[in-house]
C-alpha cells in the first residue's frame, strides 16, 4: 500500500495532466456540439457545461504547471502560475456548472428561455456572492498567512460552489435523460444517467476532500485523510471520475448525430413526398392545361364572333341599319340560332313593336315573324329586366334555369323555345332580342348562354349610341330651327318697334313739331289760340312719352336693373294678373339676393316666357311663380293648374309643326349658364317649369 501511494505521489504531475485533459476534451467536444442546430433542450444548456469543462481542465493543468515550475521543468511566467489565477478558474468553472444545472432544470420544466437564463445567473451570482463574503469573513476573522488562506479559499470554493454545482447538474441530467427515453434513445438515456452518477460522485464525494486547511471540516476531512484511508491520492480519484464523466458525456453526444440522421431521413422522406406531389401536380397541371386550351379555343371563337359583331355595329350609327345587320350576323354566325327578332319601344309611353328580323325566310314553312309571342316574351324581359325563355307558351326566367347547373359544360335542355334578352335603357329605349333556336338542337351549353348575353349587351350599347346620336342630330336640327325662329322673332320685334315708333311716336313727334310751329306764329297775333295749342301739344307729348315708356318697358323693364330680380318678377306677375285675369302670386324662398346681371335677365325672361305660355295655352285659373336663393343655386318654378300636355309629344313633333319653341328657348338660355330646365306636365294635371342655375351672390 505504501509503495502504491509513493508511486502515485511521484507521478502526480501525470495524473494532473490526464485529469485536466479529460475535462478539457469534454468541454471542447461539448462546445462543438453546442454550435449545431438541435431541438433538444440539452443543446440549449450545453454552453455553460462546455465552459465548465474547459476552465476546470485549465485549473488542473495550472496545478500541473505549478509542480513543474517548482521542479524547474517549465519556463512559464510566474504571474501566470499564481494561486489566485488558479482559484479564479476553479470558482468560475464551478459557477458555470451551477448555471448549466439551473438552466437545464428550468428547460426541463418548460420555462421560457429568457426566464431560465435569468434564474440561472441569479442563483449562480448569489452563490458567488456567498463565496466572496465567506472569503472576506475568513480573512477578517483568522488573518491567516497567504498559503493557509489559499488552502482555505480552495476548500470554500469546493464546499460553496463545487458541491452544489455538481449536485444541481447531476439532478438536471437525471431529469433530462427522461426526454431521451421518450424519444426512443435508451442508450443516450443510460449514458446520461452514468454521467450524472459520475458527476455526483466527483462533485459531492470528490470535492468533500479538499486540501488540508485550518477551516472545519477541511482540518479533519481532507486530501491527506483520503490518501491515508484509500491508499491513493484524491487527484487520482477525481481524474478517474473526470474520465468517466467525459466518456459518458461524449457518448451521450451521439444523440445529436442520431437526431441529425433522423432529420435527414425525414428530409429525404419529405423530399420524396414533395417529388411525388410535384409529379401529381404536374399531371394535374397537364390536364388543366389541356382543359384550358380547349376553353381558350372556345373563347377565341367567341371573341372572334364578338369582334366581328362589334365591328359591324360600329360601322354605322343608323339604328335601323345596325339592327338589321346584327340580327342577320347572329343567325349566320351561331349554328344553334335559327331566327332572331328585335322588339323595341322608343319611349316608355309607346308600345313595343317589331323593328327587324332575320332567319324566317329559311324556315321550311316561310312565314312572318311570331311578333305576338315575341312581344309576350319581350314584355316579361322588359318588366323584369332579366333574360327569359318561352317554352310552349310559358315564360320562365332564364337565370333560375341556369343556376341549377353545377358544371359550366353541363348541357341545358331547351327543346322548341324562344330566348329573350333585354335591350336598351329602362328609362327610354327598351325592348328585347328574341332568338329562336333550331328545332334540331336539343342541348345548349351555359357558355353559349353567356355568349348570347354578351351579344345582347353589345347590341344594347350600339342601340344606346345610335339613339344618342339620333337625339343629338335631332337636337342640332331643333337648335338650328330655334336659331331661325329667334332671328325671325328678332326681326319681327324690330319691325314691331319700327312700326310702333313710326305710327305712334313718330307721328306724334311730327304733330308736335307742326303744332309748335303754329303756336309760335300765333303767340304775337293770337295769344289765346297759341295758349290752347300749347295745351293740346302738352297732352300729345304726355301720350308720346307714355307710349315710349311702354315700348321701353316691353324691351327691358328698368326695375330689373334698378331694384333687381325679385321686384321685377313681382311687377311682371301683377301685370300678368291685370292683363289675363288669372290669379297669380310670387313666392320668395330664402333671403333676397342680387346675382349676376346676365342670370337675372335669363331668369326674368324665362318667367316672362312661361307666363306668356300660360296665357296662350294653359287655360289656367291660378299661377304660382316661386323663386328661391340658396348658397350657390338659384331656383325658379312656374306652376299652373291648367290643362297640361305630354312633354314628349310637344318636344318631338312632326316636321314643320314644332310647338315648343318657347320651351326650347328656355332650355337653351339655361344651358348657356350651366343650369338645368325641366318641364313637368301631364294632361289635366297642370304644368311646372323648374329651373336651377348656379350663381355667385353679389
């Protein structure tokens, strides 16, 4: 026994080398593995374990180099071999072991990463604080020499930091090995259990025998006692335990390789699954591409038809001509359409009538288009403004028939029927496109129905454009005729004024001149006669002045320029009531304002023209002129309770028989200043002329 003890003591430097080598290699391998990506909780806490292995190995090598330096076998700076540096490595390594244990325990409990780090460093810092306080108290109480103080610090480091750190780390490893048991890695679990046992023996039992010191219990239970009792130095025992810890920890690291292999296998499986899915998607894409190509060919055919139809519809703005071309082209381009018929009304008050048709001359039994059935179908289409189908005399809405289809290529049974699609505008031109399907056709696809709806929409746009163009042309014609009427009226007014001035004022002025000449001759010879002549001349001049004032007032009332629009309208209403005997009143809404002179003139002339129309045509008993001033709009309304009329029949009369020149003149006047003029009237319900003009308050 004594020989064996002497042998190990003589080779203690070699023991320190292998002791430090075991921990250093373990720390290095753990550090390398900790840099790899892993889902294991152990991998997240291995950084402090790697630090423990590296620093603890350096601590043992410090003691080795101290022995070599004492023997003169090492050329290392003395400051690097100070006991203070060695003790610092020892304390720091045990602190990292504490951090490792706390972090792994918290991770095993599922704590957040930030929380487990905070608790680990907090507990480790607390133990370090206790260690530092114990060092200060030891030095303050005992005042030991340096060598004895170093031995005391070594013992305190192992008691306060080493033993708790090893216990915590062992417990944490025991808890974590359960995870590997659940992951079907029993070998890794056993290696971790063995490593935990070795670490516990190393940290608790091995650190309980420090260097001999004056502190209790190091003064009794120390390395010397261990050597005397077991016959080997404590360093050899620690080195053996360190080797076991390193071996089992390194063996447990194979779990990361197993994890990488499993991840690689899963990645390969996912790759194979992705390839299979890609092949499936490719095949499905090929089928969809073929289907899309078929649909594209059909769409190209339909677009070509729509393009040709659109080009023919845009070639003319004559409504009858474009409708005739459209129905012929529809019958010629669509094999399942045998006949086509267009039924329209020009105004809501007018009845529906057949305008054009095609395909009936190719029927086996030639005949006239079935306008009666077409009008029944068109009436339903116009009232509902939805496509419809007529089968065996019964009209059904087309959308309800189509919405029962689940697939766009599912055929729709049609039989002998007529399809109707709405045309035109609800408010004015309205009607329907009636299509007769071939008797040989028994099925019609949904896409064909959609194409027919699109054709009806194009035809609607063409009808609206042609209608707007016709209305514009008629408007321009009316505008020209209105201008001619205005010029003629101006000439007639000039002639009337000239005649009034010549026959009335001119004759009076001539008589006044002759009378003044005769009076001037009689002033000297016959003063009484001259006085009588001057009295007659005074009466004549008063009459001439009144006639001239009446003429000027008819041209433009001075009250309009002097007092404004409202007084002028009030005077005009009173004059109208005096002349016609019709009750008339002026109603003012809002505060009276002065506006632009040209707008006052336009509003006055419109009111004047409206009152003139009432006097000539309305046979009314009461008239109300209402004027309102808003912030930016001036509103005028002239309403009577007369016999009324149908505005459409008045505005669109036969050629050479226009009866609405006054109303057209009103609309033209208002349009010049950006306003609107609307005439509301019904037979027996009176008439209302409503004018709205934007203004600027002066």
